């Protein structure tokens, strides 16, 4: 799986803030590390999140829920989710309203990891 480094995520966050506005900076570096590493947890040498969509959904939920940046946590979560799916060969199709809805529901606690994963899989181009 193609992944992004912490430095790349921070740089992408800064870019999004510059383009769309808001306050730049990390609120809690430990929570950022936790969000970025949560998708790659193992137990007994087995990945807890085995597929790219699973890892991507977990990472996005971590960024939304951990709120590691001062501002723009939902934006960076959506951007990283879409970018990682694309970098790893998974095309998803959605309207902007659908994307906004799923991210806002995740932030509000209406959706968790399972619901976000289901949304990704339902919107994936290859539905084998």
C-alpha cells in the first residue's frame, strides 16, 4: 500500500489551509501520530485493517475524531482518504454533497469506522 508520511500529511494540511482558509498548525502531535498509525495496527503479527479501504477509513476516522490540527481536521481527513484511495488504484465516485455528508456525519458521531468503510465500498468503481 502506498502511504503518506507524517510530513506529507502536515504539508497537505498547510496547503488546504492556505487555499481554503483557517488556522494552520498542529494542536496535538501525539493525536496526529495516533491517527496516522491507527490504520496500521497489528495483533499477533496480523494487520487489524487488512485492505486499502479498511486502512483508509480507519485513518480518516482517526483524523476526524482525534482532532490533531488546530483547524481543518475534516478537510484533511477527506483529502487524505480520497488521495490514498487514488494512489492505491481505487477510484470512487461521489457527489460533493455525498462527500460532505459522510464527513460531517463522521465528525458528528453519527458515522464511525464501519459506516465510513461501507460508504467507501459502495462508491468504489470496482465492486467485485
